[in-house]
């Protein structure tokens, strides 16, 4: 009974702490590293194997963020020129739709952080009015977030999931691939019919991340966050595995609409384990990936894009709810039909 209460308190803290406690929100990576190690310690799971995993697991995602982030910064001038020429040849909505599909397909490899940076750079260059810029950004990040859930390089929590499942790099691509492909197209398709208004008098944002941010600060934050998730997952796993395998797929799917508010990597890391069968894993992950696009806090692409373009939480939600709820309902019916 005491263990169940402790587990419940830890889950509430990691889910709601970054939202309601400002110091945690401002230092979320260090918070997850600390709470993960403390959880593993008190659960008597802080052994050599878990520490080795916490050190090793974050490396691939961290290196990808570093390499592709540096490549983006070095090539930004050339990307600006490319997008400027592209806008003269192709209608803006078609450009954004094609770019969204391409970035969603690349996000599992180049990381969703870099995919979102490329997207907002292109949107800024097109100089849309605010009424056009916001829905295109939200729809684009919806698709990128959906596509990013197929590999450990696409979502930090996926590395933790694959470790707990003892699965290979491409496991989730096989499990979710067709669903994600359809979801990306459905999320991006409304871009083609959006009314477009341009604001040619707008000043282009010229801010760049410094090399300190690209080469040191961002990789260290990513590394700390994933290491914390590994420790947290290892600490909670024995207790959660006792109960989660009994939960029906439909309930897991709707439970994970919490990822609209909570970063979906956190939920994935503490939920998905070897006691869930593939159908339960699929339902839980699809609920996470779709809901992650509804609010700014749901996933990394949203946070990056909203910060760069100054999109508020309410502005994001007005679009995110319109696309997210129909996608959730459609996907839920498909999951039920398959089941």
C-alpha cells in the first residue's frame, strides 16, 4: 500500500510539477534527472545496470541534436535562399504542405527539434499574416510530432521505451508505421485549403541560436532529460508492470490524451513496458502522439515553434483542438476495429 501511494505521488509530481511549479518548469531537465535518480534509489532499483543505461541511452539522441543542430545553423543562410526561390515557383500552401510531409518523414532521423526549426524558418520567410501563420505552424508541428514517434532519434522517451521492451531501433516503425503515415497526411492536408493572407510589410526574424546553445546548452539539457527518464522508468517499472497490463487498450488510448498537457516523452517512458502486449503498446503510443500536438506543452516541436514565432497557448489550442479531436476519434475507431 505504501509503495502504491509513493508511486502515485511521484507520477503526479512528474506530470504536474513542470506545469504548475515555475522553478521546475525553468529547470525541467535537472528536475527529471534528480527525481529519476531519487525514485530509483527509494525503489531499490538504483543498481549498476540502471546507472550504465542512464549514462549510455541518451548518447544517440544527444549526438543527433548536436550534429543536426550545428548543420542547421551552418546552412541557415542557404536554406533562406532556397525557400526564397521556392516561394517564387510554388504556391505558398503547396510549399508548406510539401515541406510538412518531408519534415515529418525526416523527424525520426534529424530529430523533431531540427525539423521544427526548419519549418518555422520557412514559415517566417513566407511572411504570412498572423491568421495564416498560426494554423500552418500548428498543423505542421502536429505532423512532425506524429512522425517523430517512430525511432529513438525522434522522441527522447522512445529510447527509454525500446530499452524496457528489449526491442531494436526500428521496432516502433513496424508497430506504428502505417498509422503514422496516415496521421501525418491527415494532419497536413488542411494546409492545402487554408485561406492565405500575406503580410509583406512584416520584418523577418533574424535571431539565431548562439553556438553555445547549439553545441553545449541544448545537448546537455537533452542528455540530462533522457538520463532522468531512464532512471525514472527503471524505478517505477516494477510497480507499474504489476497493474498496467490489466488496463484495456481503449482506456490506455484515452488516458494518454494527458500528453496534450504533459510532454509525451514522460508518459511514454513511465507507461510502456514489456508487460503490455503489442495492441496495448500501439493504443497507448497513438494516444500520446496525437494528443501531443493539441497544446504547446505536448511535445518538443510545439515548444520550439511557439517560442520562435511567439504563439501563445490559447492561440495554439484554438487550432490544436480542431485538428486533434477528430484525429483522436478517427484513430480510436480504427484501434477498436483492429482489436
